[in-house]
C-alpha cells in the first residue's frame, strides 16, 4: 500500500444494524485527521445514516459500492488503506469485497461467524493478499475476538513464565444480550448450505476447518463442539456453546499460523456457562436441546417461515436498553505441558453481539488504520490474534474491556 490513498478507512455497510453502531463508535473515538468515509449500495440511505451519527462524522465522504458491482468494489478498495465490512450474510455478499481488498493491497476486517465463508476466502484470496501485503482479518466481533485474544494473552503469559506449551484449554462463556436480523440471516445461510452440500457438512464437522495446512495438523482429537451438560471444578453447570463451532476453529488457526506456538498438543474447547444449582442444570439441559432443534427449524422451509415472523428482520436488532445492560465474560482454564495451571479472562460491558462488538470491530478498524508499526508482520488471511494481536489487546483494554492471564 505504497500509493497514496484518498481515505484511511472506509466503513462499508453502515445502513445495517451493526454497521451503524460501528460507525458511531468510530466517529466518537477516531483521532482528528483520520480520513474516514462511509460506503453503501444507496447514497441517499448512507447519507441518512451519516446525519444521525455524532458530529465528527457529518463531513465524512460517502462512497457508493455494491457487492454485485465489481468495479465499484475495486474503486472503493483502491481509494482507501482499510475497508471494514459489515455487509452480510458474508456467504452471500462477502467474497467480492475480500477479493477487491486482496488485489488492491487494502487491509480488511469483518465480523463474520461463518466457517464456510472464511474457508472460501482463505482458499481464493490468501495468496493474493500475501502478495499485495493486505491483512484480511476475519471475525473481529464477539465471534471471535474474546476467545482468540484470551488464548493469545494466555499463551504470552505461559511463554513468559517458561511454563511449557498449552495442552488442555477450555473457555467457559457467559453473556447477556439480544439478537439481530443480520445474525439470524448468517445462521440461516450456513444451515441452508449445509443442508444441500455434503462438503459443507464435512467442513463444519472438521475441528481444523480453518487450518492453513490441514495435513500438518496433529492427529489429536479435539473437544466436541456440542458436549453433554456437565459441571466445572467449582460446581457450576455448563452446556454446548452456540459459538464453539466457529470460535474454536479461529483459535486453532491462530495457533497454526504462528507455527503452532501455543502448542502442538493443544486441545481447545468452548462451553456456555448456565449457572449453579437446579436452575443452572435446567438451563444447561434446555440449551443442549435447543441448539439442534433450532438448526432443524431453520433447515426446513415451512418452519423457517414461521421463525421469520418472530425473529428480527434484516436491519433490526436489540433496543438501546438491551445493548447498554448486556455483558460478556470468557473465563479460560488451561493446563500446560509442564503441568502448570493458568486462568485467563476476557470480559466487557454492553450487549456482546452489538454494543461490545461495535467496540471490538471499531478498535480493529482503528488499529489497522493507525497502528501499522505495532501490528504483526503478516499479510494474507488472518485472525484477530495473528493480524492485529497485542495492538488490539491494548486498545480494548483502554476501551474498558478486560484481557488478563495469570497462574492458578
């Protein structure tokens, strides 16, 4: 990216629910002089969003770009140093944006939680992005920043202590928040693809689905994505996490991209914390039953149509009160190859999928635009830990989130 660019950062998809929240966050936290532009398919709708953003955004230029118009995406990518895309579902709309950025040497970030999309982006554009110097950083929202950075911070502490490598690592996730139409559409897209394509089903079942070198992965069984309800060492109940099948693949990709520096024998799993006592047990059982039932409902057109009547539509999401009072907590427990025990914590206030995600994606955007000298020396298809790393940890700490690791 040596040629002069008109913009430092373009926020693409600001008319969507998370796009608006992210644009508002950047408007409130970007330093003076950062050249930010807003982009979307319809100029008038983008201008309407701009008018509702904080005052700092009112002079930001508006670009017209459409995922079905390659020339418009190429022009957008060539005009800026960084593109942040909230245009989903990514399986349907994402690849042309990644391609435009990879070819133009433009850094890219998104908040996808879709394994098939990330795999396709890797296969098509990783080499292109490495050749152009572009960082393509997927999963910069609640999927999968807290998981990825918590294990990154944990690895750093274990390494500094000379305590060996990570061996058994499990994250217990608890969260309070809502759901948006965009999240529903993404989930539906993955389920529909899996229902009609055996290759997608095999990919989703592969614990190393996002590996940069599948053949080099250790012959090591990983924890199941959907375990039966159980209890932690302190008696709290846990159950299958709806995010595990994506987040675990991102963490394992981070390990592989760094030469398996976390540990060749690392087993990483995620579960959802449901509380204590009879209420926690009931919640664990309910969650265990609900996840496959929801996939079944989404997979069948008649029941999917009924679900669409009660779930948020595209562009809709949790109200301000839900976003403000939400929170997330990821507690990571680890045993190293030397037998040492460690604990890491990632937590923050705000609805994790929306208010907190706007912070994560916004700070990822600012890091890519401003922190070049502090970013890992990598290009290509990356993860938050391998593409932004410590710079993002520091930014999120400054924004009020917690990322810490210590011996137990």
